[in-house]
C-alpha cells in the first residue's frame, strides 16, 4: 500500500509537506508526524512543513517552517488530509517538482500528479500515516507519536467516529508505546477561555431550524465581531449543534472578512457529502465543507432546501 509513496520519497533529498486550508489537528498532526516518520527512515533528508498549522499545540509540538520559494521549486511536495493541490493552504504547492498524497477524504479523482494512498475508511490521515509507520517498522519519535495521536484524537472526536475500533486502537497503542504525550494533549484540547464560553452561550440560544428540521446558524461578519470569533473558530464549533434529538443534520455558514462564506455540514443520519459537492465542496459522507463566494441568503436557502430534501428522503427510507 505504501511502497509507491516510499519509492517517491527515496528519490528526493528535499521534501515539503503541505496541509489543507483552515488546518485542523489531523492536517497539522499529519504534517509533523509524516516528517518524523520520513526522518527516522532517512535522517539525511531535509523535510519541511508549511502553512499555519495549529498554534494552540505549539507548546507541545513544533511550529511551522519558513520555506523559501527556491526550496519548494526543488522539492517533492506531499499533500496530506486533502483531495488535491487546490485544497492546500500554501498555494506555492503548484511549484513543486513532483508530488505524492496521503488522504482519507472521498476521492474525487482530482489528484493526478503522483502516487497516492487514499483510505476513506480511516478515521484520519494520521491513522493512515501511523499504519505506514507500523508497516515500515519505524521507530517513531515522541514528537511524531504525539502529532499522529493528535490527528486520530481530533478527527474521531476523541474516538467517537471510528469505523474499525480494533485497528484504530492498535494504532493508538503503537503511538502510546512510542511515547505519545496523551495527558498533555488532552489538557490542551480541554482548555477553553471565557470568550468561547460566552460565544457558546449565544450559539446554544440562537440557532435556527428549517421547517424540514435542519439545525443551522449563520455567522455574519457583524455577529462574529460581537462574539469576538473568527469565521474559522466559529466554524470549528459546528458540533455544538450536533446530536440534538430528532435533528440529524446541522450546519453553519460563517462570513470571512473578505466576504467569502465557510460552510460546514454535519449529519448523524443521511450522507450530506453530495450536498457539499453540489456547492463546490466535499469531504466525508457525514462531515463536509464548502466555500461560497459571498453571503447570499438565496444561495443559503437553496443549501438548506437541499439538506431538507435529503433528510425527507432519508426519513422515508427508514
Ligand atoms: Mn482529516
């Protein structure tokens, strides 16, 4: 499964690992973890991670590299936790010499630049990279183990969303045995601040429902200012509106400073990934995202209508 990607890695002395837009724990953990994996196999290679990463974990894990244009032009680019080059945060990804990919999102066939490992049954990209480390008998560093554990933990919402528990726990065990700093990670993940508490209070008391039973919230720039939240941090709070009895689909729309709108769709009933694809996004069957060019309430109504129809159809099939 990993031979082609390993072959590609062998060919290059300089490698840059790219993460997706709006980096999350899995994307950042994959970047750090894969670098540690490569360095333990090939200590003489230069391996860089680019993008903003997840600063809240920089106390425990490495911060991102400043990578020059020159380095990128002479490197193998490995993209993690995203479908294709266009999904990557650092747009200089298009200038790499060559490519490889490791991902767990539904494959859209849009990556054609090199070898890839895609496993949509994996709970996280970190889970796939951990499997690679186990199969290649890698002695992983504490940093690598902690980073990969971070991705498994966050993408599974702390082991709630897992397809195959025995396998996932096997990988978690390997990471724990490699010294993953699980207590420290949990502490960082559990931490909150008073401002987010206030924002949560607002969200819990102001979410809306469509006639068809879709839970949603729209964060305009004005509202985000009032809540002292960025569009990204508001979007990351999407699961606050999840698991409300009788409402299997929930979503949020958050307006960026530049006017674009981040859409997050979640479900514990029907697959909502097709709805995301219809507005130019994608992701997993029950957790998808997209971006709209502007805050257009007609477009948002159409998205909600699409979700309503999806839910109605699913309910009839139950
Ligand atoms: Mn992921």
